[in-house]
């Protein structure tokens, strides 16, 4: 599947929700060994460090593994999203995120991620929203297109 920015995302991903930190390295390693190239993690899972270890130890180039991350709703403001993403980059010991997924979007003014894939942004290839929120987004898309979100370079389509 191709994202709006032209980046291909592997359709089969391995998520680490409810995987205990002490089991995460082994689980992600197994997923990568059988050919899974999309790993989905989140700060609230408390196993990002172990995901990073598994990717680093896999022998794969970072570009061969598509990485999706999520932050909690308390980190969807501009400054908090930047800080939260920095925390994730440090925990994973990586320099770039492939997809920042907003799992539980909330309405403005709280929803103000300031996440752009352009200059001056943190390093993410694309921004996505969990599919179970498409009706929520449809109701708000026009107001967001007129908001600061669209001017930051986030593709709202």
C-alpha cells in the first residue's frame, strides 16, 4: 500500500501491544525472521526500547523495517509531540520514524500535533490516523483544512 507521500507501507505488520518488555526482543526478532517488515509500537506499551534492540540486532538495514509509532493523547500538542517523539527516537535508538499514527485523535484545540514532513519538523515520513476514526475525521476535516494543521504541511485528504 502506498501512503500519500509515496512511501510504501507493508500491509502485514507486527504490533507489540500487551507484549511484556522482557518478551519483546524475542517476539520482534521472530517476526522479523519470518519476513515481517512492519513493526507497530507506542510509548504507552512501555516496550519501545526492546523493539529498538530487536531491530538493531536483526542484521537488517533500518530502511528495511517500516516503523509505526504512537504517542498518548497527552502528547498531541505541538511541543509535547516533538518532545514525545524525541523520547521515542531515543528509546528506539533510531533517527527516523516511518509513520506517526494518531490512534485516538481528539478535536482541536488539543489536537494540534504540528507534525509536518517538511523542513523544521521532527523526522517522520508520514502521519496517519487509525481507521476507526474516519467518521470522526470526516466531520472535522474541513475545519482542520482551514486550521494550522494544513499550513504545517500535513496532507489532509
